[in-house]
C-alpha cells in the first residue's frame, strides 16, 4: 500500500526492493525462534484499493509478483515459522467490490508459509470456504499447509452461536481432511 514513485511506477522493482529491505528483518525475527506473521492485504484488499484501476487479470499478475517478492524476503526463513494473513479489510462497508477467494488462492498458495490466515466469518466471504475446498481438490495446497480461518465476525454487533462457529470450522476440517491442519481463529 506504499507508493512506489521512486521506481518510476515499476511495481516489480518496487516490491523486490521492499523484499530485500525486509529480508534481514524477517531473518532476525526467525532467528529468535518466534513465529513471523506477514499481513498481506495486497493479495485481496489491494484489488479494490491500491489496484482498483487494474483488470482482474492484471491484478492477478501484480499479486503473483507480490508473492514472488515475499518469497524472496522469506528465502532464509523456514516455512514452519511463517504465517500469512490475507483479508479484504475490516471496515464497516459493503465489501461489494471484494475479489472472491478463488482468485486469491493461486498467489497465496505460492507463498512459503505453513499457516494461512483468512477471513471466514465476514458475511461477504463466508461462502469462500467453497473456493478453499476447490483449491485443496486441485492441489494448490499440500498437506504441509495449515489453514487458520477467522470464524468470528468481529464487525458484527451480535455474538454468533457456538454451533455456527463449530460448523464453520468443521467445513475447513472436511476440506483439508484432518483437524491438525486447521486452527481456529
């Protein structure tokens, strides 16, 4: 979401410069044994904010470049220590321009991270578990990955019933085939 005016509008050059700058930071965090969480709103929310002027295909290309750059930054960090958070923004708006998760998974799947944190309670994206099921069936995510669905809607003024939360979690468990590959969030 930063401006890349110093790179003459060259998105690739900009994100790879960021990756090189962040690489040492990520390595230092990982060296302590801590888990590293990288927030990646550029892979979903970026479509209707920073890259609103792009077509869906052009955005897919930008997301793929971002994933490639992130992998460069994570080159010396074990995937087992990395989790990425992908979202469409936690704001009180209609989210009617959000990109569907099916369009997001190809870039996300390329990132060297064991844990993938994703919205699963936001009413606009509650159905996206179907796209995740398809991503699993198609082989985008192998057995080393752990999905961490956000199953409580933090923007609602009501509390979801525990049975609904369980239902949301179980759908992800069924998709991946084993409870050890799902962490409730």
